[in-house]
C-alpha cells in the first residue's frame, strides 16, 4: 500500500491517491469523492489493464462530475421523488439536481467532498462528518468507507454511519466496469422495481420474466439500462457476474444490499453496478427501510471479486 498527492482541486485542496495491491489486483482510490480511479487485473493471457472508467487527475473528475465515475455516493444514492421526503411528521426539502428529483445526495453530495484517510488493515479507511442540514438531510452523520483487498485480490468496500438525529442513509459505489470488449451479465434477480415517467419506482415489485430485464442467464449487457433489480438473496452465490468473452476477465459481486442498480448508458462504454437500497425508499414504506436513528449503526458491505474464465 502506498499514498501520494495526485493533484489539487480548483480551490487548491490537495487530493491523495491510495494504491492497494494484493492477490494480483491493483486498486487506486482517491480521497476526493472516495473515487475508485483504477482497478488493474490480468486477462486470460496475463496482460494487465485498468477495467474501470474515469479520469487521470482529480481536476478531471471535478470538471466532469455528471457520470459519477467511481464515486462514493451519498447521503442517499439514486433518486428521491420530487426532492422531498417526510420523516417523523416533518418534511425535508432536497436539491432537485436530477429534475424533478433529488439524485445521488444532491448538488454537492459525498462524491464531491474530500475525505479524511487513514491506513486500515489491508487497505484504507475514508471518513467524514456530514453536518446536520447538508444538502437538506437531517442529522449530523459520521460516515466511513473502508476499502481493502484480500489475499485473493477481491476488493471489499465496507460502509458505516451513525447519526445524532433520525435521518435516511443509502450509500453505494458508482464505478463503471469495462472488462475489455463486449460484456455479458448474469444477475441473481427475478424481480425489479418498475418506473414512472420521472424515473421513480411505482411501488410495484414486478417479475423479470418475459422482459428485456431477465438476466438470470448470462447474456450481453447492451445499453439503455437504468433499472433497480431486486436481488434474490439467500442463494449463497454472487448477486451479479460480469464477463468479457474477449479477455476472459470475470467480475463477481456479493453484497448485503437488497438492490442492484444497473446503469448502462448509450454514451459510455461501460456499465455501473450499484449495490444499493431501493430508489425513493424514504417515500415508499413498502420498500426495505433506510431510516437511521441515534444509537443505531448503518452497515453495508460489497465485495468485488476478480477472476478468469
């Protein structure tokens, strides 16, 4: 593990890059936005390449925030309808930065903050305090994300948070993966959450049977996807697999989260696989809860495994 200053933001703030290397995997993490800047793994012939999309410097990410390349997203990942929610009888107004909704924590969410960093066993722990009222969210939130590599080269991101007042929390990582060439995907998800015209869940949990969202058997990812899949859970297997026939690289994802947002836009050559709570859960009591109260600990973990097929 090593660390170095890798650039500065427009206001002069220094950004550091932590490099983790173990088990054949080399990962670069920035203190700006908790961004996974690089993941270098070999193909079936032993050729090593970076398999994530992004920029070469912090200035690049600051100038191009829209894709959320590799970012740690919060305080609430994905969308909150109309930029508002009600908690314990009080309504909170958020930025409508994903008009007409709040998106990925607001105008200046966790992805646009410089985090404190310290060594952790096998990796680095990023932390910050999100003050009460930041981007409209209630409660002072102490939050951390710990990035580690195990002896097989799997990348684990473990999130924790505590609050001094009731709030909502949903964190994720927004890395776009490109394993080299056309990619195939398999999901352990028999259901998804249909969307209305504003890209907000209707509240229905629908079957993927007979739709283009049925990835229970591996098939080409394609483009034009921006959907939350309801993970089956309990199988013991990966929640998702991404595979490149051209390079043989295989990505597996295991998570404690109930959902997986698959975002494969037409304009980018990669797919984001965001382990998450369901979109708009603060306004959907029928969805798994995202409320965090004083005395409780928010804990979430996702493991990205790398292999060759």
